[in-house]
């Protein structure tokens, strides 16, 4: 319990402290992520000893919020904490001169908290809440330099894409809570039948949004408008990982049909975004496309029935890709650009950083004994063993060839080109990146321990090793020696256009939505005018009745009053005030009354 | 027991009387009295909250005989449905009083109208006698009419008249329904009507239809919502806050208290139709909001969307026999009323603050304001994300429960969940147009929120986060009542 709260709350408290104090933000951020790291490490040790830490917090009635630190979740929590700590170390250097540093660190730490809540979630509501909150903090971080052109659009797009896909998670959560009668994830995963199929499809859609899978891949490349540490943490190792994590956790529930679809989505993404990476002219966007492609390989593994292979690749990729991004950030600082042509030769100016970058690139391509070699072999082996091997193996292998090709291309651009100038020292950035390159290189040695912890063995075999090595080598050589346009041939314009079909999201979703909105507005105007016309009609009805009143009833009443007044005026003439005339009238009156009385017997 | 409910309900009238007594002494005195009175009322409602409610049935009953021959009496009381709304009402009036401290156009009259409106609103939620309820319900219209007509914007006369005619005509059927229920039971005691259905068959259905018509206008639900954007755009800021935050809840409160509780069998029969209207309103409101470029009108249309979810929640509750699911749906619908009051209140205040500074509400007139007015900008961003249903903020727990119940009762109706993407899109567009991007030099001298404005907005933001993170503080009370319905 205390370890759970340390893991979750240390970054959150640090974020709040930074926002309140507005100074010493870097030191507070370091303290927050280091404490969080200690908590996560404690959880992992506990899980290795066989503990199952759980906590329930008050949430909705009969649906408490739950946190669970079992083997898988503790491992993922440790991964998040490690990458976060090292990226913050790097960011201390990267953001040194930025005046809005407190806001940056506070948002980054908030993100880390939300991500920890996501991996440790024990119920669907916590998972869904954390899932949306990491999307929100990603929006804030992509939009960090909100005054720059194009940034607002990139941030909005990222949030909208992922939120649209999140509907899948909403639906899946509603179905699974409804059918299990509780919001616990472990109970929901025992669901079967049609409910499991629909929920599984929902989860797949949600994962496609977060992990930037085809056709929802476009937001990730635009997200590179944010600061580079954000790209390293969110858009390679954590936020994007959430999609794969979700599918790895829910793999036991997935029916065969959904698994096939997952593999298909992953395989197609691995190839398509791999081609996009090869065609890219910007280093950060190349790495972003590569991220989509690698997560495609992970989905392929999940779909092939080997979530453990996906998990191993997720761990390896987290270390590899974040160190690649951190390296790209150093070069970006040197050249004030991430355009590949501007970065020509940037690697020579910083041989140390370039060596780390190259090591990670080779690890991603799958060169032994680096981490990516083992995980990629596991994926290829999984596809060989899967029922759909006939089409899964080619997709996995093409993905691997493309990985080698685009990484070799990036290395070549960084190494060749104009002679280097002197670069100023960047100790924080070098430290953060250096510490990430180490696991990128040697994590493979730890895989058996992880497999033991999770009690799952990935598929293997010489066939997979041979195929994987051949594909990696082929890709690296082709990427280094053959220019990308020649490699891509007729696919080049497609790859540069992001393989947008029918106008992409803009044409398929945005325009119809705006058209419906415009239609609604037109209708709304009619409705309003209709209501107004009805109101006017009623008012004129009122006016008619007023006129009737004035000319008719009022007229009658006024006429009556007028006649009374006239009668009165006539009567007044009798009241002249002249005594003699009054007396005469009185006598006349008395005479009349007397006459009437006297005459009474005659007519009674 | 000291009659706290009566005190809270009529304290504003005492304040109004003292303002009238001191007429002509300048605006600051009137505003001082208004802030003190509404603040006191807020404290009294907190005390009412501290006394708590009992699960099942009403508590803190205050009763005085009035017209015994027809069973009408002065009856007040609260349960888990009305108490949260009473708290919301007193809070929003208190903050509105602080916000309007700068109104210098006939301040005494303005304050008197606002205080009268507070009495009417609190009375509407607290009344347990149908005749009393109807009186409060109608009186609120009058104050709001004069508020819009007297202190509104350019086209206020027409909007005020439309609002008045619409809602006045709309409330006549309710009177018929109340008379019908009276004839069936011989009393105006709402507790009797709630405890056992007094009408059945055709009579119950006719009464339900009459009530639904009234409340649909008030909620407002498609297609009788057209008064809402017009009234909101023209109303003064406080008018919009009270209208959206408090008065729309008359409709949803009536939907549960009258339609759902008093004619349950007829409600279940009609629930599918009501659900269709709810789903359509939710989607329609979202798309209509997407089409707006006027910030205030946009926020107004999102009310149609959010109140549509409330209608959905109540409708699916009428469609299920599973008590647990029904409680989830009603919990969500009730919490959604509170969340909408807090979030939309905050948004209308913020748009008002922006309009006070710029004298325009068109989002394309702005740009890059976040660097210029960070407090205003971040407050708007937080409120906007709350409105689009971000977890950790007020709307999420409410909407989650409504959708959860909907999917498990009428799966097709969860179609309305699409609206959360539309609202996300429209708020992100508004944020990007007003606060992000290159700064517009026109507003280089715009001042950030001053202390008075922070006093208005910070409590709302804090509560938006509090309800989102710990909905239990309200849901405990709501659930105890709803589980017993």
C-alpha cells in the first residue's frame, strides 16, 4: 500500500509542489521521479518474492478504484519509472534555458503519475481514467510551446484521434463491467462469447488509437511538435505503449477472430509505417513512424498468441527508442533543426552521443547480442508458430527489413556530410541518454529472469533466428548503401503522403462531422424562426384581442361612462343652487308623489 | 428542530427587503447586502447538509397548515435528490453575488431580482407540496424575465419575451397534471404522491405527458430547446449562470420527482420514447454546439447535450427492473445535474469575464491569449476539459454511470457516447482559437483575472476537481436515496 502510494503519489506531489513554488522545478522533478522509481522498484522486488499488493480506494458506489501490483503490472511500473527518471535527468539539461520550465516539469510528472495509475490499475474505471488522463497530459505537452505555429493543431489532433479511439475502451469497459457484475479487470477477463468479441474489438480500437496503428497513425508524427524529452517518454515508451499494454493484459480474454484481426492490424502497420519512416525527411518524425511500426510488430505478436514476446519487445523498445529520441534531441540542440539534411554530419561532432545512438539503432534492427535481437526473434518465432503463419511471417520479416533500412539511413545522414564544428558539453543530456543506452544494449540478458517472473516462455527456434538475422542485415545494408527513393520506387509519394486514403481522417471524419454540424445549425435556425413566428402569431392574436377590447368592449364601457356623464351633466343643470327654483322643484316633486299615492287605490 | 430549510429559502427575501429599504444609498451597499445574504444562505445550506438525509423518504420536514380543506400546506423537506441541488443553488447564487459586485446599472433592483430568484429556486427544490412547488416554479420565471430584459445584451427584449412565453406556456400542462393528481388523491402533499401512485391507466399517462411537456421545455430537450441559446446569448453573465446552473435543473428534478416517481408505471411505458429524445438531444446539442463561433452560444448548446445525458439516465432507469442498474443510472443522472451546474457555471463566468474585457464573444476575434491572461486561460482549459468529460473532473463519474447503465439496459442508446468526441472537438477548437497560437496584438493590454474574479472561479474549479476525484462525497447521499426508489 505504501509502496503503491509512493509510486503513484511521489511524482504527483512533486508536480503540485512545482506549480505552487514555481522554483527549483528541476530539483523537485528529480526528487519526484526518483522517489517514484524507488516505489516501483520496491513493487517489482515484492512481485518477484511472490507478493500481490492490492489497494482499493473509494470510487463510485459498489465500484471502488483498485490498484494491483502483480508480476506483470509491477514490471511495467518499474519500466515506466525507469524511463521517466532518466528522461527527467535529460530534460534538466534540455529545458535549462526555457522560461516555462516549471510548467513543463509539472505536466511531465503529472503524466508519470497517470501512467503509473494506468499500468497498476486493477479495475476498468481506474484504467479508463488513467487512459484518458495520459491523453490529456500528452495534449498539454505537445502543446507546450503553444505560441508556435502548428502546435495547437498538432496537440488537438493527438487528443482527438486518441479520444475517438477511446470510445472503444469505453464500450468495452461498459460491456465487461456489465457482464462480470464488478469493475475488476481480472473478473472481466473471464468473459466469453459475443460479449468478449465486441469488447475485444473495442479494446483493439482503443489500442490502435494510443499505439498509433494504421489508420490512426497520423497523430504521432505531428506530435513531434512537442519538446524532445516528451517524444522520448510519451511517444515512444509510455503513452504509445498503453495500447500494447492493454492488449497484452487482455490477451487471455480475446477470441480467436479478434486475435487474428489484432495480428493483421499490427502486421499492416509494421509495414506501412516502416515505409513512411523510410521516406521521412525529418529525424524525429522518422523515429515516430518507426515507433508505430515497432508497436505494429508487438500487436502482431499478441495476435499470434504470444503476448510475452510482445512484452519483451515493449521493454526493449522502450529503452532503445527513448535513447534514440534523446540522442536526436542533442543533435536538435546543436543544429536547431530535426531536418535530416540540416543534421548532416551532426553525429561526427558528438562521437559519444553518436555511438550511443548507433548502438540503439543496431539494437532496434535486431543485431545480437543487443536487446532487440532477442525480442524480435521471439516475435518472428511467434508468427512462425501461429495459425496464420503464411501471411504473418512475411509481414514480420518485411517490418524487420524496414527497421534496419530506416535506421541505417538515419545513421548515414548523421555521419556523412559537412565537417563538424565544436559542440558544447551537455552533461545532463549525456547522462540521461547514456543510462538508457545500457539497457538498450544488455536488457536481453535479463529476459530469462522476466520470463521466470511472469512464468511464460516466448517461442524460439533456429529458423526464427536465421530469418531475423538475415532480414536485419539485409535492411541495414540496403538502407546504408541505397538511397531511400530508389528503395521505395513507386511507393515514395504514397509513403510521403502517409498512405492517406480518401482524404484521410480529414475527409472521412472531420468533414462529415462539420457537415452534420452545419446541417444542425440550418435546422436550428428554422426551428428558432418557427418558434419566433409562433410567438409572433400569438402576439398578433393578443393584439387583435386588444383591439377588440379597445374598440369593442372598452368602447362599450367608455360609451356607457360617457352617457352617464352626459346624463349627469344634464341632471346638474337642475341643481342650479337657486333656492326658489329648488323649492319650486321640490314642491312639484311632492305634488307628483302625492298624486301617485292618492291615485293608488285606482290602479291597485 | 430549528427550521433551517425555511430560513435558507426566505433569507434572500429578507435581504431583498433590506435592500429596498435602503434604496438610493448607492450600489455598494446593495451588493454588500447581497453578498452577505447569499453567503449566509450558503452556510445555512451547509448546515442542512451536515444534518444529512435518511435513506428512503424525505427528512428535515417542516410543515405548517395552509388550506386544510384542499390538503394544501406549507411543506418543505429534502432527500438525496433535492439536497445536492439546494447546495448547488446556494453556491452558485453566492458566487453570482460576488461576480455582480461590479454591476452599476440600477444595482438595487438587480440585487432584489437576484435574491427573489434565489428564494424561488431554493423553494422549488425544497417544496414538498405541489401547489407550493408550482408557485416557486412560476415566480422564478418572472425574476429571470426581468433580469434578461433589464440587464441583457443587444437583442435582450426579444430573447426575454421568448424565454417567458415559452416557459410560461410550457408550465401550464404541469398545472393540469398537478390538478389531476390532486383529484386522484385529495391532497397536494407530494410525499403521498411519491409513496404510492395516485393515478393509473389513461389518467396517469395523460398526467405524465403533461408533465413531460413542461419539463422538456425546461430541461431543455429537442425540439423545444430553442429558447435556450437565445436567452443565454442575451442574458447577463449571472443570468446565464443561474439559468444553466440552477433553472435547467428544475426540469430534470421534475423529471425524476414528478414524472418518474409519481407516475412510475406510465413512465416505464413511455421510457423508450423519452430515451430516444434524450439520445437525440445529446447528439443534436453536441453537433449544434460544434457549428457555433460565438463562445456563449457554444456553451449554451453543450447544455442541451449534457442535459440529454440526464434524460437518458432517467429513461433507462424506467426501462429496467434490475434495482442495481437502476440505481447506477439515477446516481449518474443526479450527479450529472450537479456536475453540469459547476462546470457550465464556471464556463459562463469565464466567457463573461472574457466579454467584459473584449466586448466580443466571437472566438475568431481572439488568439494566443494564454500567454497574456494565464489564469483566465488555464481556468477555461480546465473547465472545458471538465465539460468534455475528462476523468478526474466533475462530469466523468456522472457520464460514466449513465453510459454504463445505458449500455446494459438499451445497448443501442450508447450511440450517444459519440457526443463525447464531438464535444472534445468543439472545445479543443475553441481553446486553440482563443488561447493558443500566435498572440493577437489587439489584446496586448488585456488584464488577467482580478481578485474578485478569482474568488468566483477558484471555488468552482476546486469543486470540479473534488467531485471528479471523490464523487463519493455527493454520491453517498444520492445513492442512499436512489437505491430506495
